[in-house]
C-alpha cells in the first residue's frame, strides 16, 4: 500500500512539474539511441525487422510548452535491406514540458539519393532534468513510412515502424 502511494505521488509530481517549463537553456544539443521494429512481419531475406539506430539531436525549448526538435538518425546497413548506412533527417513540433507529445516529418537518405516520399511520425515522451544543464529524453514514436527507395529489396514493403528511444541533451 505504501509503495502504491509513493508511486502515485511520484507520477503526480512529474505531471505537476510538467505544468512549468524549464526556462533556462533554450538550446539543447545531444546524442541518443533508438530501438526500432517494423509493425508488420517482413518475410524477405536480408531485411532486418528490428534493430538499433543512433541520433544526433537539437532541441529549441523556449520556456513555453511549445518546442522544436531536429534530429539526424543513422541506421546501420541492413535497415530496409540497404547495403549501406541509412540517414534520416527529421523535424518535430512538440507540445508540453516534462511530459510532451508532437508530430514530425523526415526523409530517408541512402546510397546517394533521397527516398521518393517523406515519412511522418507522432511522438510522446518524458523530458527529465537530471542536472542544471543536462536533460534525459525518454520517448516512443510511431512512424508512418514506406521503405521504397531505401533498397531494391524493400520496394514492395509497406510497414510502419515503432521506435523506443532515449537521448541525453546538454543545454546552453
């Protein structure tokens, strides 16, 4: 019973803390890692259904509940059957402070060309202040995408992607 009360107090503190945004450190730069998995089962040899990706991230936090985020995500070879690394620049508009949600757009780049169409994503997360200038972002994303033009193997694959991620950002 006592643990349950402590969990409720902790959750309420996080949500109440989300009502006031962090005013200092408008510009945040960092790095992160994501675990991704395709929503549909992919029965094509040489195409990974799940894996890790890495990202460099920038966030503009204005002190209000509205913030902007830009990421460059890097997938290792094998993502969507690509023989090379795949890069995915992306941008998000986020609403909230400690607890946030948002929408974004991005595009895949591999083998010296961009994909024909961009992907769209929705994102929810928890942005925790660890130290005066250090933030931990834990998030979940749902990406609406087609893997066409990432590799010839993936031209017929149409699967959305679920992503769980974390990033550390340093505020300036």
